[in-house]
């Protein structure tokens, strides 16, 4: 798989490790992992923008939404994969934000995440015309 830089925000250590290992198994090795918003922002500060961010927008404490807002406003990601069951009201607000900032939503994945579905979302990103990724 083409080299992608991916950021995962996941406070559950087991889920974080499982997602990281899944991406490695798919052939993606430039993976930034973050258990909190603070560590995600620190990683972005040190390593720069990512191709794809993966997070649950409904994390307790608002970390997921805060990260998505940061990524959109600072142009630090090109695409987003949402984790968990996302309320339709939250999804509507997110779609407007993402559209405003040209951040592409690849899709939503339920946990535990299916490697086949993850691969499908990553392939859809890679197969998109370059203009859609820029």
C-alpha cells in the first residue's frame, strides 16, 4: 500500500493497539497513536499533517470533536474515518464543518473495527483523484 500517514485518537489502550496493528497488517507503518487530545496535538506539532485521522467524535470530554475541529481549521488532515455509533445530529454538524474546510469523510466504522472495511475506506482514499486528496 502507498505510504500514508495516519493519526489514531483512541483512549482505550486495547482498541488503540488493535487499530495500530490492523493498519500495520494492511501495510501502513507511519501511524501516530494518541490516547488523548493533548497527545494527538503534540504528535501533529512534531510530525506535521496527516493523510487520514481516525477517531470517535463522541469521546467523553469532547476530545474527538475538538480534534476534528483542529484538523479542519488548521488543515492538518486530508480525510477522516469516524469510529463508533455517531448520532445523526453530530454527523450533520460534522459534514458541514468538513465541507467548509475540504476535509473528506471516508466513512464510519463500528468497533470492533473490521479489517476488510478499514481496507475498503483506505482504498477509496487512495483511488480518489489527486485533486480530491489535495
